[in-house]
């Protein structure tokens, strides 16, 4: 896997910085798959890369759904997600199965598995760009790769949530994950915003994050990634576009809450309304005590008079 990614660097498919991030990440999702999702790898550049490596590329799924053979039952969603291959057609006369793949690093393993289970069957491989790969897998196997990737990302993020970030007895991060495409939990430590991306700890001084700092003061700030480019500081651009993999058509929400205000969240493409997110971060306070009409009038503090 490492060798394939390093070769992609030499061919300009991915930058060396982003390649290092992918290589060092935990493998809950395939690095190439994760690189495409995060915008580190361009589908067209990846397709050209595999063409140069000698693999044919399928750019159009056509109009005919393939006829499923018994051998296709081998390709369950876990096989598809782990090895990023799916069957396109099976030629009984030549005993050859044509497979579409996303990452060639898995092909030797796939070939060995098939030869072990179906010793008289040969394999032929075509690279399929991710957008088409995802569509064909859903059409023919009813497997939604986008939802699977979001689920894995949510499970990863949930494991990194600060232990003391709680609300109404539930994990706040898990609640927010259901309302956005992606969520990153930050803690504020010694004047820096910190988040853990797989095995890498990212630390940015708050002083270098003026737009995000403004969002923390307001408790809620929504931005369009494309329009925000002009107002983001250089450090914020690195944080969002490089480290977090935000794309130009994404929506970004910075939200914080709680009394300590020592943690906050950045949401990518949130689906929940503002009041729903605020409710999760700021659980309802106890109802005020009933007023006793016979009680003496309370003295209003000066700071309330100024409101």
C-alpha cells in the first residue's frame, strides 16, 4: 500500500504531505478511498495513473445491468468495502470474471482468494473511478459506500471525543454526528485548538485562528468554504483545506457550548438546524423557581440593569 501511494506522489496524483497523512492513518477505511473522500486524490488523475500502470479504465457504466452469476455471491458488502473490488461480468465460456477496482494495491490478495475458492477461474481487472464505482455498487449490490464511509468516520471520531464532553448522559459527539456529513471535535489546551486525526495530533494556536475564534465567541458560526477563503487566515486554510480535507463547495459550522467552553466542534455540511445543534451542546437548564408574590422584592444586580 505504501509503495502504491509513494508512486502516486511521483506521478503527481497526490502531494507528499497528504500522502504522509494517509500512510499514517488507521486503516478503518482504505487510504486511497479516504484520500478521494477528503479531496487529497483527484479521480481523474487516479484514473490516468492506473492507465499508465497498464490497467483499462471504465468511464461509463452503460445501460445494461449485468446478469448475476453464483460467483457474484462471493462479493458481499464487507468484501467490496475492504478490498474495493466488485464483479462486472463473468464469461462462462472462458471461465473469466471481470472485476472493477478502486485501489490496485489489493489485487494480488483478491486474485489469490478467488483462485483458492474457484481454482479454475481467471480474473481480469478494470479501474473504475470512485463516483462510478460507488454508483455501480449501489445499483447492483444495494451497498451505499457513502453511508458506510460516514459510519466509519463517525465511529473514528466518537472514539476520539474528550471524555468530559457530555450532555444529558449521552455522548455529544455521537448526537452531532447524526446531523452532519463529518464532525471534528476540538479541545482547547494551553491556548491552542487541538484535534486528533487518526494517529496525528494537530495543534493550532488560537491566536492564528481569528475566524474560528470569532465563532467560539458567538457560539455558532456558519461559513461557505468557497466564500470564506478571502477571510480565513493562512493557518485556518491549512487547518480546513489541508488537514481536514474541506472542499470548496462544503458548508462549515463552528459551534461551541457548555460552561467551561474548553471544547468546540467543526461540522462539515450540517443537516441539523441551528437550534437543534445548540440544544445538544447546551442542554436545558432547570426551570426557574416559582415566584412567591408575598416575598420581598429582590434587588436587581447592576449588570442586569445594563442589558
